[in-house]
């Protein structure tokens, strides 16, 4: 019985990673296309900032409702998420109007949140001991690989195809998820509920005050890291790289891929350092590195611009992981 459960958990993890990987192609495709979107719609910089930031705002605003929905209708939310992503992507590609672009990004933000939260809940319901942490890491890596895939694919597409067609083509892996809907519904029915462990909740109640301080610290650090990283990857880097350094779409994609690769490379080493030296000094270090990287991307010459992109990628991942 134990072996069968482990095999089922791994099989479900593979399906969830497939969903995560295909979903994140469209996320990676957007930033390199931002300068073209601005030119096509004659958008001011503040409008481009709102369009870029709408996704993050939607993810923040819908996190709690998404958790509520995923906890009760897991299979449905796993299937609805890619459908909403596809709808948001088509809406983005259909018009260069500022209001429509913002609406499309808001839909995408909710869809990403719904998919991510649903995937995490599904993984935790398959928890069979220490292997759960490995599955969570694999799930996170699949999302990173999806972003890398989107960045690479959009950079390879011909520039004369235009940003709308490039976005649609790069987001096409979403169709693979829709094809897998029957399997998803079979593996993750809405009625599957994890048993409530009242004893563990009672034992955790006495640690409420200590946990609240930790959670508030995680919340504050997460906001700082998210603001800095989104400012670099979704706004500063693509616009400054295009306008001041003459980078084309493939050049911007290459820099963002470099930052994402540093993100991946830093994940495990920073975790080991934090285990050995403690979270506080490592977290402080990565925040400083992220700040310096953001300043270099925003103000530095081209070599510093590239170095700042690398530093921002490595520090953002390390900080996010260690704040947890």
C-alpha cells in the first residue's frame, strides 16, 4: 500500500509539473515584448508600468479567494486556470488599447494565482512524508523552466511577426493542458478532501505569537523582493535595454534568460548557506545584492546593466527561498 501511494504521488506530481511548465511559457514571453507593445499602442511609460504591474496586483488581490476555491473545487480550478490564461492571452493579443491590455493582464494574474495555489494544494494533499519537500522543489523548478522556455521561444521568433502573433505562439503550450483536462479531472476530483489533523492544529496554537512574527517578516521581505524584481524584469530591463542600449527582442530575452538561470543556479547554494550560517545574515546579504543589482540595471552602463540583471536574478530567488 505504501509503495502504491508513493507511485501515485509521483505520478500526480508529474502531471502538476506538466501543468506548471506549460502555464509559465506565456509569463516568460511578456517582458521581452513590452517595448513593442508600448510602440504599437503609443503608450506612455506610466501606462506600460500599469500594464506590467497589473498581473502582480491581480495575483496579490486574488490569492485568498483562489485558495478558498482550490480548497473546495481542486479539479475544477486546475482546469479553469489554463482556460483563463488562454482567454487573457487572446485578449492581450487582440488589442493595443490600454484598458484592454490591463484587463488581459488582470485575468492572467488571477489565472496564474489559481493554478499555482491549486498545484500547491494538490501536492500537499499527496503528502507522504519527507518526499513532499522534494516534490515541491520539482514543482517550483518546472515553473522556472517554463519561464525560461517562454523567454527562449519568444526570442527565437522573427521580429516582423509582431508582438501579438509572437505572444500567441509562445503561449500555445496552454493548449496541451486543455487536452489533458480529462486526466486532470480524473486524478484530482473536487470531492478529494484531506483529513483534518486537529491534534497538530492544537499543538501549533501555543506557538501562535512566535509564528505571527515570522509570518509578518516573511510578508514584508516578500513585498520588498517582489517590488524590486518586478521593477527590473518587467519594466526597467526591457525598456532601458531597448531604448538606451539598442537591444532587440532576442537581446532582451537573452538577458532575462540569464537572470532566470542565475535564479535557478542560486536556489540550492543559498539554501545551504542559510542552513549553515543562519537565515538572517544570508537574507540580509541577498537583499543588499538585489538592491545593488536593481540600481545597476536602472543607472549603470551596459556592463553594469548586464551584471545587475545577473545579480537581481540570483538575489531574488535566494531571498524568496530564505524568507520562507
